[in-house]
């Protein structure tokens, strides 16, 4: 039973008020995801919404569904991570991070899926992300280049800590995708102008950060999002390519094998994986840098890499998953990714109404930046994990809307 129906059947009751307040609290949480120094408020919103869901569930005032195409792949991956606790190098760190960086977001995922259960609420969720990220970009660009006086050739956000340069491209890419989608779907020029104007700060952030992962993700998501508008795609790609060629970001695509610390780090991680190929070192994110003797693994590398810096994390989401959960864990992780994108691909091709396909394309594209940028930089922290959880939830919400739209089969 949907929340709107609950509110109509139980007017002016405490339970209908609690049910109606959860999307508002979650909306505040989503709005604050990109905003630095809001950890306490986000924590309050998260645990308050979870507590309200528990109360409503115990009193049987809300139907909480666990229907999702990601169920099988997700259960297998989570189960394998639990199994790895018995072999973890640092069991305490693995137990903590299994909750803080996995189970916590699974809970958030299901709360979002159950309480943003309509196309109208899905649009509201996208609107929150666009407004929040645009506000952050405008303020931070002004602060970095005007207040601090940095030249435009300086990588944007080099001094930021809570919203680091390497991962701000995730929210910027998602903001561009949702902004373009809402521009196409908006009725009236005022809304079209509003969403279009929100694109400019996000594009500026991606080019000014000079981050390879964010730039590659941008070009890929534009192809996905605008594949059916070929003239617009060609025009935007030519414009973006021209900006890239004349910007300092072009120099970021030159590769020096012996000087690239990422190559050295990949080789170092592989040495660790050879010692822990099945269960990994444990799910703990601090185990790699604090509990392993990295110097001994460094000594096994070719001499030209041994003098380079040793990073305290794998610096790549796929090697990170492999070293923490083993090769089976990586394969199960790929299963979750495949399930997400396959779900949206099917919705794009076989949506029950005309609004499903555009949304499926947008959410499909919005899922890409996290996994592309994660190929270049560490992305397993609360900021990118939170926004990717929201994107996974948006895809599942769309799937449920489509399922509910199917005509019922009668005998």
C-alpha cells in the first residue's frame, strides 16, 4: 500500500503524520549529501527516519516491501562479506565498516525505495540533488577562484577535504544528467531555463578539477543520455572536446609509466591479493594501510617502482573490492552492477508507459560516474557512497512504478 493511500485512509492520525514526515526527512538528508560539515545533521536525519520506519512497521501502519531486482546479487555479495569476517586480518575494523559502509546504505536504499514511491516523488528527488549540488558548486567555485584568488589553471578544490577534487565529479556528473533530463521533461520555459542554468556550474566543476575519471565519465554519459538526439550530441561533444583541448585538463591524459603511482599501487595490491585470493584481507577499509606490512610487499615489486610513494589504500574501487573481499567478492560485486544496469536497460526497452524510458535512460547514465571515476580514484567514503545509494534507489523506484503499471492478469 502506498503512502498516499495510507494518508487518505488515516487522516489526521499520528501515524499518517509520521509516514508523511519520512520523505521530508530523507529529502533533507539527500540535500545535505554534497554539503560539507553537515555530518551531524545527516546522522540525525538518517536515524530519525529509520526509527520512524521501525515504529510504523511494528504498529503495522505501513507496508514495507523488499522487492528489488538487485536482491539476489546483493544478498550473495553481502553474504560473502559476512563470511569474510571469519578470515579478516583486522576483524574489528571489518565489522565496523561492514555496517558503516554497506549495511547502513542497504537500509537507506530500502527506506528511499518505499517512501519515494511515485514518479512525482522521483522528480522531487532529482530536483533536490540538482539544487543542492548547484548551490555547492556556485559557492565553492566563487570561494576557490575569487576569495582565495587561485588562477583558473589551478585544479579546482585542491585544498578541500570533505569534498575532495577526485570525487566531486561524481555529483557533478549526476547533476548534469538529471539537469538535462529535467530540461527535456519540464513543461514551460521557466523550468527549462532553470534546469539549463544549473548545468553550467556542474560543467565548470568537471573541467576545472582536471580529473581524468570525471572527464571520461562525462563524455560517456553524454553518449548514453543523448543517443537518440544525435545532432545535439554531436554539437555538445564538439563543444566539450574543444574546451578540453584548450584547457589545462588536456595535460592530464599524458601517461608516464614509471612515474604513475597508480600503476605501482595496482602492482602492490596484486601482491596482496596473491596472499589472500579467496576471502581477501577483510571488509575493513583501514586494514590495507594499517594492518599489513606494505613495505614487504613493496620489496617484491620491480626496482623502478619501489622508490615511489606507497599509498595507504588501493586507489581504485575494483582493486579495493578485490583486496578486501577476494576474487569471488569482486565477481559478486560485478553481479550487483550488472543487475542494476540490466534492470534499467529492460525498463528503457519495455517500459509500460512513455515516461518510463526517459527516466530509465537518465538513471542508467547517472549510475555511470561512480563506477568510471572509481577506476581512477578511491570512492568508498560516505559522500560518494550516499549519492550512489540514492541512484540505486531511484532505479528500483522506477522499476516498481513500471511493475505497478502493468495490467493485472485475471483468470
